[in-house]
C-alpha cells in the first residue's frame, strides 16, 4: 500500500471515529439515563484500541443500568484478561444473577477465568 493511500485510510478512520463520538454524545443528551449511549461510545473506543476509555465507558453504562448484560460480560472478560481476579469475581457474581446472560456465555467466561487463574470461580 502506498503512503498516500495509507494516509487517506488513517484520515478516514479518524473521521469515522470523530463522527461516531459526536453521535454517541448526542445520544447522551437525548437519553442520559440509558446505557446504550455509553455502550456505543465504549465500542468506538475499543475499536480504536483505546481500551482504558472503552472500559471507563462500560463502567459508566453499569452506573446507569447496573445489570446490563453487554457491559457486565465485556468488563468481566477485561478483568480476566488483565488478571484482576477480585474484580472478575465481583462481576461474575453479578453475571450469575443476570437472567439475560445465557448459560453458554457464562460457561465461556468461567472457562476463560479458569484458564487465567488456574481454578474455577
């Protein structure tokens, strides 16, 4: 890929990220008490490899909707991957009490936990 094409793609990705952030922030203004705006923003951050900002947005989503399945599962996977066992245990406890998270997803997460920490949760 030549340098001009690569620069164009980089600019395009930056523009899309900016547009996505504007849309997410507009959702905050329209629906400040819904987790979806935070989840959209988290997705943008994670896709642009801004993990800390993505995690923070997911945590904000849980402040608005404490049992949101997407936020809980994303955060527990992050806690497992970053070896934060105490945080993973806390989030897993919340996941076990969330009926909207299916058994297959829970099994995958507990398997990942066991691989990371060498024991079942």
